[in-house]
């Protein structure tokens, strides 16, 4: 079985530095498809953690995060 080669992250597109810390951008996090639960400051899925805790659907929140509606 072939391993998928990881792409290199691009500064300014995939990540930035904020207060000396490397932070993944909202655009890059959207490519992941779901929240990683690492409390990323740019997380487009912030409402997913709340929905999961309350038993709600994360798919609806993911769609909202992608469309902004």
C-alpha cells in the first residue's frame, strides 16, 4: 500500500504566526473537514464542540462553517 505524501504548508496561506505561535488559518482548517478539538483560534467549526457535547449534529455545523450561513 502506498502512503499519501503530506503536502508542505505554505506560510500566509495555510498558517501564520500570532504572538510567536504558529496558527493554522481558517482556510486550511476547512480542508480538514472537521474540528480537531485542539481549540484552534481560527477554527471554522467552533460550534461543533458545543453540538457534540449536547448531542447535536456536527454535519450541519460543518456545512454552516463552509458556507458562512
